[in-house]
C-alpha cells in the first residue's frame, strides 16, 4: 500500500500482532490505538522483515519496553473535544517525552479514532514517540497502573489549556484575515469518517473554485467514495482529492507563494520547510469557511 494510514485498509493489524511498519504516524497508531507491536523501522528494514517473516526481538515488540515512563496530566475544561486539542496534546508530549513512552491521564474520550490519529501524528512529528498510552482509552492503559506496569513514572508534567494554545500558536505565524492560496487536509490520510464530516461542510459553505481544497487520502478510501457517488459534483466547491501521497512531500499545490490553511499539526510542522509555504492552522470547519471567504477566518476571531 502507498497510504500513510494502512490501518484504514483491510490490512489493519489486530491487538498484540507483531508487525514491521515504517511510517511515523502509522507506527504510533498501530502501537497505541490498536495495540499491535512494531518499532520505528526505516526504509528497507521493514521489507527485510517481510521477506524473512521475522522482526528483531527488541524494543516495542517486547512487553517490558511498552510500559509508560513519563506521565502527562491533562487539565482542560470538561466537555472540550476539539480536534485541535488532540493535536496540541500530541505536539507537547512529542517534544517532552524524548525516548520515553508517554502516558496521558485526563484525556477526553475522543469522538472517534481519527482524533487519536491526529494526536499520535503530532507526537511523532515533534518527537520520536512510537507509542503512547491514554488512560481509560487505549488498550494497554485501562487504568493508570496498567500503563506503567505497576512502576512509578520517571516524571510528571501537567498540561493546561494555555499550554495547548501556546503549542498550537507556534504552528501558525499567519494572522486572521490574511489572503488564502489553498487549503490542505488529510495528513495523515483522510478516513472515510473524516470525508463524511467534510462533505456537508463543503455543501454548507459552498466555497467555489477560487481557493482549491486539497484532501490527501488512500486509494482504497477514494475508490469507496467514488463507488458511493459521495464526490459527485464536489469539484464545484474547489475539492481536489490527492491519492496515496501528501501535498507537503512534493509540489502538488498549484501555488506555493501564499498562505495554505490546514487542520493537521503534522502538515503545519513540515510544509514550511518542505515546500516553502506559510501556514495557518485551524479546525477543519474554519479551513472550509476560510476557503469560502478567500482569507483566514478562525472561530475565536
């Protein structure tokens, strides 16, 4: 597969399964959300594992190396469930964890696994996180003691809403009202559920063709959408699906001289260095509203 989200295909592994994967967000999702076991394998090592049917018996393949080492206590208002909260938490734990397995206590129960996908992708972007435990949410952390395998944490860090806002602010040096060149969504690749959230927003905002809206997704997901007729007429809203790659990797965007808006912490982190664009980070709803307005619009403004 060429998708960065193979866990969204029929190749999704199961809990406890030993695998050898080599893409950062896929690794952290498999380890954390599914409970499969893989290290961060570089290119070609994963292929060697596939050819031999064996992986080295070390690292996160072994139970003792999967225990939490650092505790993050989340202190945010009850009921807050924005996508950006999960991105912000991921950015913070990635930067602070180093080579230690982070455990998050107090994380709101996510709307769906896509929010955990966003958290893991952000953590693997700002750091080397390959596994996180979220107490009461992820399969190896039903309770705090299980996440730490009855050990005490090496360190405890408190995360406030102000900390999250500060981490998110560093993703975007662009002010509200700045002219917009494009929107890029789907880093990691959009799931079918994310598409089902996006398409009604496009119909409601009717952004038109002036600002292109690129959405990265896997070919299996795109094929399913096409078979369902879900994308019929969507090009009128500026929608441009991108299959099996990502717009920050190479020059897919038509314009690289303006502001690009995204809801992805990973995209916002890598795109300025990779393709030289200015980035505005916001919720998906604000990205679509901004495409309709032609300039950056955020709900808080």
